[in-house]
């Protein structure tokens, strides 16, 4: 009895694996891929990238070395001071609902649908 049960389980396992064998093949898009570059060209590009890239974990890496701002420090400070009350209202206990109720934006002139 145990031998027939074991053979039955083995047969079912084999059939299930055979049914899934197609899933292990390459996907359809990978079968149809035609590269435009040779292996040597791709390897050359990879080597060039590895030589030119910056290590972001290096202690000498400075991500802001080439940063150039279009605004002055005084302009940024003035914007911060002007928006201070709004930021405080939105981070307050009511999450800015009273601020939005008191400072309603102008009525939108754009109409998306006709109300009939």
C-alpha cells in the first residue's frame, strides 16, 4: 500500500515538474533580442564607466562641488520668513485646515464639465 502511494506521489511530482518546465525557459522578449553592439564594444563601455565614475562612499566625495545656485542667501532667507506662518499652520494640531479655511484660494475660472 505504501509503495503504490509513493509511486503515485512520484508520478504526480514528475508530471507537475514537466508542466512547469516551460516557465524556466527564457522569456519571449529575451529570445527576440538583437543587440546592436558587439561584446567587445559593451565591455569597452563598461571599463570606461568604471574608470570615470565617482565612489559616493568615499570620504573625499563632494556631491555639491559643481552645484551652482541661481538665488542668493538673502533671497532664500526672505522666502523662508515669508512662508514661516504657512508652514507652522500646516504642521499644527489641525494640519492646516483652519489656515486653508481662512485663506481660500481665488475661484478657479476653468470649468471641466457643464452642470445641468
